[in-house]
């Protein structure tokens, strides 16, 4: 069968033979291109049926009497209410005779395969068994003796023994009936062999198809179908869909199902229709009233063979519930009500009203919503709904005044929560109303504060006893405040008190928002007013603390190190006050001298940059900086900046440079260098003493340092260079007892004695420091005489003894690691020669050779030379 593809929802043409058998596939139509979700598919011609996949079959034998036959395929989407049509035309095939070509004159004989067409066996066949269903033969049987055999499902596989093949003839037999629903087909392999085992033929795969028999009745997919539909739905509204299945072969009459309604309960006018092909149930009755019939029960039937009487059928049950809609308006049980209430009563229930609604109780269609239509201009009344009883509760929310109105008349209306949904052609519903008369009863009233809530703003940190306001009440009967006394009940925040006669309010504490209970900055205080009759009235004073400018701005970090790149320092201030008494801040340098050396530039509201003006000397600067907040309060701060000759700030840890007037503290390695230098000098002095004692040189070392010549220190071997970088050399400072001389990579150290000063040892965390030396104009003042041997001995001996004792006590030798340093071999002797030659010089003028010494010997030379 040929098929011409056409656009969906347009004309489709199929070319078919002139004679068509029943259940013949005519062609296939793409239904989804025309309508994506088609729930209903039908044909205008009963001789054709259309399946869900678009296949078109004949339902009976058909002969095309004319050259062309047409019919229409109808598609419906019930949910979307969409309908499409496809026009189908059948045309008779035009047979064209074949033209013989020249090469067709020579006939070639091709080898015929030895397999037959697929076999067919009727499902549930009655026999007789064994029943022959097919025969296989091989052409080689003309030349050989051929034996036939087979294997596969139904022979030597489950279900075993269902088929067998005769060895000599090749006949295939069935031994019993077969259920197609269990085994729809079998594929067996047939073999042809000679007696000696030779196989002249390729094994044949043979298919045995089981032809379906209508032995299964259709069945519904559910035992009970339940659907719901709103009342007053229009005809054609889809209620639901029933579905059934059939185990027989698909796309045959055995599985072509038809649905119908057998009966309806209650047996009144049919309210629903059932589509025979799709099983869709729709509304048929124009008006479904839940108040009359709340539910329907349908008995439905499904039959195969397209609903023909000889088809198999099954019945099912469908229950359709009618959902309530708001088609009935509520109405009051009474049209007039009366009630009473005392004046000044608040939040009290005074009346309950009830309504009648025919809709389903508890549904939004029956839920009552009450409203006061008239008589409540001052919003003194409020009406709500009791969800349990559906009654309206009328309450007084504002106190009524008997002197103003002795009676109030209210008009109350009622509606439903859900909007009204009425049946077609029905009348509109009107709102039900009732009137309520409220009688106001006169009572003796207590004092009334006006206003009932008084807000008083208090500036932060005001003095105790500051008057912040006045709060008085009036007697409603007289309209004045005579004879009324005031007091504050205990148990409240103790911020204020009130004069019992005048009502004047004063503070009793300093209100500070930084105190724990005042951090919120607000407190509500209840005040009582008592008249002569003992009647009381209450009012509330709300005390609010207004933030003030009580805190000074301060710089969070005041110690900084600035290296040689002189990168600006960011100073940041904080103020405990809130806006507008905090940021933005203004920074000022209060010292004129330092202001000429340093400058401040703004960064943001909280921070300013501090940077030097030009190239100022290295040292420690203590810069007074004042910070002014937005409220004008000035905070004085001192910023300490160590302007250091370094690359990174960590290089300046443990050593400092100081300006005039400052002090210097020597670090650990500086003290260690001093101790080692002292030890070296002590050894030289001991050597000098030894030589003088032997009488070799006949010299005396006096305490007044009269002789400043170099002393023989025995034979000098090649020295060792200090390579330990942990030793921090001393830097030149002001007002110090010693100064350093930097030459290349070597730094020398010389101690001088100030006039009128002695050596002092100060212990601080294991560090030894020298006494301060009298300053002189910002430069070190040096005496012509150096420390004597006895002074050096008294200074170094007890300290060296202490270090040796600590080394003995420490098993891990940590102290020895600190003081015993290794020196590497220099690699060659000194170019200056031995210093022993200096001991032969008896005259001070013969010391010119010291100018040619290397840097490492200059310190020693400068120590010994006379100045």
C-alpha cells in the first residue's frame, strides 16, 4: 500500500487496490501534527476505523466501485474544546506494464532457498493433535539423503515438546494448543544434514506465529471510578474518563472497544453521556443541583469487537459527586436586634447574630462574612465570624460616651466567603441585612489622660531632676483636673517620677544609652490618675533617650613603623556616639614644629592619611593629633611613628632610632655584642698586665688610662670573621654613652665615658644596659679619658659569671647558644701584620701605621690611641 505524505489537517490521498479485505491497513496519518492531544478519534465512514497511532484499517471487505472514495477523520480535544478534521481520499492504483530490457532476454536460475513462508497456528486450536502446521524441504534432497532436525523454543527449550519435525519429511507438527497471550510467536532453527553429518544447507530460522483468538474479555482498569463535577455545569463539560484494556492482539477487532451507560442512579432524567470510543463522560443535563441530588451512580459496560453483540463485555461502576457552588445567599434569622453596653467598655462582646445558608456547611459557599453597613462612622464597633457556629459576633472596640450618644443604631449585612456562581438564566441574589439598636448605659467614670500615650524626648546624660514635661488627666464628669492625684506604679523602669498634684515629670537618673537597661533608648511607663472617689485612670508615658555628643573621638592605633619608602599611614578614629555626633572626623596636628614636618590628608569619613613633608631625618616622632567629630567634640591623641631606615617594618623590631630628648633601649643582640667586646678588651688588658708583670716591657697600666698604645697580645693567628646575622649592630643615636661607626659591611662599637658618670647595670628581662650619658646639644659628649681597667672589670666580671652559671644550669645549653658564637676562618692573614709591633713604640708620634689598618682593626686602634 502506497502512502502520500500531506500536511496535517489537509487532504490525504492513499493509493490502494480496487479490492480491500477486512482489517486491511490502508495507510497511516500523522494525527499529532494536526492535533497534539486528541482524546476523541472517529471516522465519518463506518467501513474504516482509525487507531490512536493514525493507522487506518478497513472494518469489512470493500470494493472501490468508483475510481475515488473519500471520508473524514474527526479529532477532538475535549479539555480544550478543540476539533479538527482530516479529509482522506482513496484512489485506485494505476498498474504500469513492465518494459523488458535487452539484458532480460538471458534468464538466470538462482538457487531457491529451502525455507518456506512463516507458519501460522490458531490460538487455542482444538486439533486434532499432532497438528501439521508446515513443511520444510531442501533442494539438495535430489542428490543426497537429507535428514531434518530443529531446535529452539517449543522444541528443546521452554515450552518443551510443543513442536517437533519429522526427520525424513521435514513436516512440522504441534502437539497441543497454545495461548497467544503467553507465547505470541516462536522462532525455531531448522537443520538439513546428510547421514554422514554434512550440512549442504545453511541453518534456517523459521517463525511460527500464533494467530489471535478472541478469548479475553475487556476489563476496566479500576474497580470503581470516582469523579466530581461542580453543580450548574454547562452541558458538554467533561466529568472524567473510564478506561478498559483487552489482552488480545492490539489493533484488531478483538481489542476494538465500545463503551455505554447501562443504568443511572437515581433513575431520573439522564444527567451524563458516555462517548462510545474514548470512554469520556460529559455533562448532559443543563442543570445539576447539589441541593436536589448530591451524587450519581452509573453502571457502564465495555465490549470488544467494536461493540458488536457477539463481542465479549464487562461492566464497571462510576460514582459522580456534585460539588457545591455558592448559588444560595445567606439570610438573617431575625431582621431586628437590641442590646445594651456600659459606656467606656472596650473589647466586650454585646451581641451574636445568625444566618441560614442552603449551601454545603463548612464550605466557602456557606461561610458567612458580616459587615457593618451604617452607623459605625467612628469605628467603635466591630463584627467578626465565629468559624465554629457561623455566627456574627458584635463587639465594642472603642469606649462609648453616654453624654455624647445614649443610643446607637447599626445596619449589618452578610455575604459568603466565595463569590456567587449561579445557574444559567437564573436571577441575581440580593444581600440580606438586619438592624441592631445599642443602648449606652451611664456609669461613674474615672479620670482620663489626654492623650492616652505621651511621648517625651530626653537628651542623653541630662542632669538628675530635669523637668521633661507634664502629664495630666481630666474627670469626664466635670471636665477638669481638680482633685486628681498621680503616681507611677512600682515594677517599671526607674527613669522618671511625676508630681502627685501637678503631673510634672522629672528625671531621677542620668539617662545614658551605654548602660545595659538603657541600650534600647526607650521605655514605656504607666501612670495612674486617681480622683476623689477612688476611680482610677491610666496613661502611658513613652520616654525616648535622644543620643548626645558625650564621647571623644579617639584613634584606634597610635604606634606605627614607617620605612624608607615613606608610605602614608592611615589613621582611623572611632566615636561611641551615634549620628550626627560621630563621623565625619577632622584631623589636626597641634604641634607647629611637627606640623611643618608631617601632613594629614583626608581618606574617608573615619580615616586620614599621615605622611612626612619632604625628607625628614629617621627617628621616633611623637605627633599630637586632635580629632574633631561632627558635633564639634575634640579628642586629643598622640601618634608614635618610628621612621626607620628599613625595607619592611619587621626589620625595625628590637631596634629604634630616636630624636632629641628620647631614650634608647638596647636589644638582646646589641647587649651580646657589648659583652663580647668587653670580653675581648678584658683579654687584651689581662695580656698587658701579664707582660708588665714579667718585666719585659717595664710598663704599667694605670686606672687613669694615661697610656694609649697598642699592647702585645701574644702571637696573632689568622682571625675568624663573625658570620652570625642574628647580631643586630648598634646604630648611631643621640644622648648615648656609645656610638657606632659604619664602614662598608662592618660596624664598630666604642664606649665612651661621660663626664661625671659611671657604668650602670640594669637587669630587665635578661638584658644588660649601660647607663645614660649626659647629653650635650643633641650630640654625644666624650671625655678624653676612657674607662679604666678596674671599672671594666667590675662591670663585666659579675655578668660573665652569671652567664656561665646559667649555662651550667641549662641542660639544653640554650644560654650557651646565645653567647657562644662561631667565627669562620678568614682565609688569609691580615695585611696589617701583627699588632705586637705596636708594643715596641714608646712614643705617641710613631703610630702612623694605624692609618693603613683594615676596617676590622680600626675599632681596636681607635680604642687604644690617645686623643
